[in-house]
C-alpha cells in the first residue's frame, strides 16, 4: 500500500486535505481524439512567456529578508545535542567548450555556450549526488515505477527531457530494450557506459527542437522546477515531435511546503523556503510554483494535448511519519536536500536576492537543524500530469 497521498486533481488545484494513505490508481483512460495538430512554424530561440507569470502581490507579506538570517546566532550543524538522526545515519549509505563550466563561489554551472537560460542548479559532483538521491525518492513515490502513462511494450522511440545524471533514462532503456531512448541536458554529466539503445545529447529544451515531427512514442519530463519561463512553448515542441496517440508525462514538485498539524511556524526556515522561491519567481519570471500555478496541466492543454490526467502525491519532507514507506520517502527527500542546501541557494539567492554569504550560510544551517529535529511535519507535493496527442492529429 502506498504511503504517500495520491489523488486525482483538476485545475484549479483543490484545497489540500489531511494526508491519508491510498492505493495506486487503476489504468489510465483510453485514447480520445482531439483537435488536429497545429501546423508547426519557425520557433524562436528561448521564447518569452506566452502569458505573464501567475499574478502575485508586488510585495510579499510573509517573506523574511536575508538580514534576518544574517543576524542569527545559529548553532553549528554538528551540534551533538541534536543526537544522531535517521538522516545523518543514512547519509553514508545513500551514498570541448561545453566542458568549460561557469564557476560561482566554487560551484560549477552549465556553460553559456550551451544555454543562456537561467538554470539555478550546479552540475558538479555534489549536485549530481543530489540528483541521484532524488531519482530514488521519486521512484519510491511512484511505487517503484519509472512512469505512469499506459505505454505498450513495443514503443520505438522515447525522449527524456532534462535527463540530469541520466539514471531515469538508463533504467527506462533497460526496461524497454527494443526502444531507442534519448536523454537531453545542458550539461554533459551523464555516464558513458550505458545500455546500447540509449544515447545522451547536449541540448537546450527551451530552443527549437530538431527532432522530426511525429517521431516519439513517449516524452518524459521530471523535476525541472525553476528552469522554464514558458512551459506552453516547450509542450508545443513536444506535441509536434510526438506521434499521434503518443504520451507526454511531466512530474514536478511545488516549493511551498504543506503542513496539516500546525507544526510549521511562518518564521521557520522550512516555511520561508517556499516564500523565498516565490519571490525569485516574481523577480525573474521563472516558474517555481509548479503545482499552485497550474502551469503543467494548463500548458499541456494549450499545446493541444487531450486525455489529460493529473495525480498529486503528498510526501513527507523528513522521516517523521510512523508509516514505513512514508518514512523512507521522507528520509530520501531529506538527505537529498540536506546534503547540499548551498547548491540550491548559491545562484538565485546570491545573484537575484542579493544575499550575503553569511545570510545564506545561516539560512542553510537553520534549515538543516529543522530537518534534523523532524519537529516540523511538512509535506512536499509532487504532481504528475500525463496526456496524449490525439489519434487524429
């Protein structure tokens, strides 16, 4: 039985309910015809948003400034009074021009020659470890599955957009040995020893796709939160390159944590996490509110897809639940974030928010302390949206 809350959702997003345990849903709906495929025209490079980002107030009311964290006297992360937590004890066990990376405060980032898009995540060994841990966490959330779309075993071509370290693509290629799998990313950090039916390409998904129309049976997107301004344009490229009847599936997380028992005060670093990313979204136009904005299901619908299906998974951020499956998911999500909080903060918090080094360090230490204590019973919402290109497109 699944330990994470899984529920069908329709846009607009329904009000959050108290977490319960539900079993996986049944098979997806059969293909339904939809509107004809639009005639593809020339695509511009890195197009701007079709519509402005979701409306937000000019000045956030619950956002604490960087100076608040800079003035704190935060105990050392290794404070022995905290004791050994599940997160700490398990961390050890989880254990050409494009190569000229940018360096910010000692962290490496993708080369601007590959993409001029503002991607916030570093691509060094520490960041790659985070991606690998999140891969395992998201697989646990889906009950050990790599996908939820109703794929036939004889699909011929599949695409993994933003493949990261490539673990999902490798596992998918192993499961579908007769399918040609392509993984794309803006950083060449994938391994060279891969299944013979898998290849990795360095490519920016926000630019015009070079794949031929009606080519892929399945397009997979996962955890690209905060990387795209215009999701609809990206989905339109996917629509053009999918075969009629082919499936697109996008899984992503919401930055605003949910709490149902009053254990997450607004001044806590855990609560402020969502407020801060929301402010970065307001300043840059890059979308971080992946669930609350409805950008996934709305953009997919606007691109022309039909048979749109939505599932939300309410997952613990730390190993506080008593249910063993939920506890494991919380453990892996906690380890992923705590092993490299600075990797999440350095680019946008420094470059956009203007935080000083000590402000970022104190915020990171405060967040780590809250995660180690497990007193805040927060949830991270992961949303899966899958849809189909109409059969008559």
